[in-house]
C-alpha cells in the first residue's frame, strides 16, 4: 500500500507537476493528486485488482489528452505574438529603409497588414496609414497654431494699445461723426429729397426683404458720408412690418436716432406729382441729365426672379413720370438684366449730384455687366446699326459688318 502510494507520488512529482508548474496549472493538479493518494490509502489491499489498475491508466490518458490540448492553446498564443513582433520588426526595417510607414500602428492594423494577400497590397495599406497619420499631425499643428494666435490676440487686447486709445484718434473719430451727423441734419432742412418706396413687401420673400434692408443700410451710410447728402424719405412704411423688424435688427438702438424721415404716407401725398420721377429699369424714357429740382423715387425691392414691370406699373397707376438710367448710351452692355442694387443706385445718384459726369457715375456699375464705355457718338452708332439691319439680306452686309467692327472694337 505504501509502496503504491509512493510510486504514484513520484510519478506526479516527476512528470505532471513540473509541466503544470511551468504552465501555471499547479493549483489545479495538486488537489487532484492529493485526492488520489488519500483514496489509495483508505482502500484495502483487496481493492487493488486489475480493473482498478486499468482505471488508473485511463485517468493518465485523459489527463495527458487534456494537458496536450491546453499546451496546444498556450503554444498558439505565443506563435501569434511572435508573428506580430516579427511584423513590427519588418515595419521598423522598412521605416529605416525610407519607405512610407506610419510611426504608430495598432495591433488591429498590424493584423490587417499581415492579412494582405500580396506585398504590393501591404505597401499600399502602409502608405494609406502613413498619409492618414500625416493628415492628423497637420490638423493638430493647425489647431495648435490657431490656439497660439488666439492666445496672442488675447494678450495684445489685454495690453494697453497706445494707437487705439490715443486721444487724437478718439477726438478725430468723434469729430467726424459729428460732422457727418451735422451734414445729415442740414440735409433734412435744405437737402434734395430722395424717396425709397417701401410698398413692395408683399412682392418679396423674407430673404429678399432682408437683402433689401441690408442694401438700404449701406445706402444710408454712404449718403451720410457724402459731401452733399440727400434727405432720405421712407414712404409707405408700416410699423411692425418685415421692413421694420429687419431695420431694428440692423440698427438696434440707433434706429430711433437716424436723421431720415419715416412715414406711412405715400409720396404723392407729401410732394407734388409734377416733381416726382420714378426710377425704374423698365421705363421707356431714358434719363439724360440729373435734375436738382426733381424728387427721385427708388423702389425698395430686391427681386431675384426679376419680375419686370412691377415698379413701372405702380408708377403708371399713380400717374408719375418715369426714367431709366442711360446704360446702353454710355456702356457696351452685355446680355442680362439692367437692374442695379440699391446701394449702387445711391452711389450713382450721389456722383451725378456732385459732378454731373455720367462716365464717372456709371463706374459703380459692376464690371461683369458691360464690356467698356462707348467711345463714338451715339448717333453714329445708331446709323451703323440701322444700316446693318437694312442690309441683312443684301450683298454689302459683310463690308458693313467689317466697318462696324473696325469702328467699335470689343474690349
């Protein structure tokens, strides 16, 4: 009995326990070996038959098979780890060789790299990771530079700025504002009236009304800074309208301090009709000179769909005289509508009022809408155009067209 127990202990200690200790399974096998030794001690000598010896052999086979499976699992993990380490060494060698390899690569990316079917696919994948890493570095660098600039700007704002806070500039700015306000106040008494017709709210969308108000704000600003400003009238202006709300958004507290006249009356109720001229691009009559005794009306409308005839129809209903700017007389006009923005109209009218020079005034027309100024007299231009029209089907058409092209070259 004791000899069998000792033999079993030797087998366990010599074969199983060292292997279990090496692979961290000593705690699992030690209670089992102890149980076997105790069970052998408690049994009598009669119990040791051939069948029990076969059971012990079966137990050894089962234990060996289990140990082999665990050993295979433990061996597969080091193989995988060794393959990842080998792949990292390969990447390090490629980086030293000057290839496009990312500096940092995760295990998942490394596994994807190992699963690539060919060497060219691996190079393309590494190049993709390298470019992605460069983009991240570049974005981080830009963010850092932006943060540094913001901090520098905050430091500069916190420091006393001698230029901004100099007494001379403050006095000059305050004096100029007082001068502009004084001119605007004088224009309300002695200035030539200029009417903005605010009756087109229903013809526009909310976005178009917002653009209209923005253009009127720029027009009022340029008028206030001019040498001889107009006396601006907002006629047909309704309280709590879209116009009113947009003006409050733009001017805020300064809305009640503007040196302009705002009324809900129509301009025909304020001024005599014989002095009113409605400026519209649809008018058949062309404006020749600027009249200082007339009162010009500008429709406060920004129409993206260009609904022709709206302002002209309104002027005809009221029995008013209309006029259009002589754009074709002085400009080689391209194809397109001749509608101008409200601030452009204000610049043109102010320049005409001060200089009476059409060429100088029409410089505020956007350059994209015309090819240049007309150099020849308009009468000669009309004669040539009429001659071309009469000879369209004649033999001398080519000669006339060549002569016209020679006299009026395109710029």
